[in-house]
């Protein structure tokens, strides 16, 4: 089996907290609708593309406030379910590398959108996830009658805002570092690449080409910075920036 992920990577790809994902997995297995494979060595769940389709469908339906009992009735008509666990799981180094590369590409595509739109969308999704999580607790009678839902949501909103602000600042810092590093590499290019003719005898810096170079450099390495928390200097030391 190829392209497998452990729960941390998988929950990130879905845009869901791990506790919410674990809750959904248990629900499906309790209803004998869908089973997630387990690594025979660690006995931990591992997720593949089939699982991604299943839980993306559930996520979309929960965004529309569709109850779980309705989802259970419809899900088999919409996605391919796995009614038993596959034991012969192959976990080799090449498959892990391939999955990491896929995750980096997905992350790079996401950060190309404006930061404001991304953060707003994630905040809305997270709020919906929090409301869904609270509803699940109520359904299982894990929340006592004296629970003040409004107070709990307010505390969560504060934590969300704090986390979003930290993420916003971190991404901006990475972008600034990468832009500075890109300009350094640009300034060390031959004049034939950096300059263009202005008139008959004069040359000036090709600002448009410089800006495109910087933008491409940031897009190429921003995903790696966010994923591994690397600085531009560490990326260059590892050979990632050697092409420039």
C-alpha cells in the first residue's frame, strides 16, 4: 500500500484536529462502516487516499450541519468504504518520501493564496469544528448540565485568535527571510541576467525579472520553512537553495 500517513500528517491534510479525526474513526468502526488500516509493527492507524476521500466527505457534510445518522446512511453511496483492515501494509522509505513530497506541494499551493483569506477560512473551519466537538460531547453525555457553552466558546475563541496571530507572524517572518535571501542570490547573478538595455548605451536592473525571481524563490521554499521550521540559512546549508 503506498502513500500512507500517520494521524498527525493526515489530520493536517484534512484540516482537522486529531481528536476530532479519532472520534470520527471510532464512530465509523463502531457502526462497522469503515475501518482504517494499522501498521503491523507499531499497531498504529495509517491512512491512505481512500481514507482521505471518506473523511473529506464527512467533513463537507458536517460543514453543512448534516447529522451523523444521515451521513451513515448516505456515505456508502458517495465513497468507497473499507469493511475490514488490510494487514499486509508495506511501510518502506520510498513511500514515506513520496508522501512527504506530496504534503510539501499541497502546502506550497495553499500559501500562494493571500494570507488573510487563508487565515479567515481556517478560522471559520476551526470554529465549526469546535462547535461539532462540543455537540459530540453533549451527545455522549460527557458534558454536565451546568456547562456554560458560551463561556467555553469564548475561551476557545481567544485561543484560536492567539494561535492564528502566531501563525500569521511566523509566515510573514519566513517570507521576509526568503525575500532577503532571494535578493542576495539575485545580486550575485551575472549582469547579463540582472540588467536590461535602456536606450542605446545605458543598462538598468530588470526590476520585473527580479520580482519574478524573488516571488518564485519564496513559493518554492516557503512550504519547507513552514513544515520544518527552517530558516533560509538552514535551507541553503542543506542544499535546498544551491540551484540559485
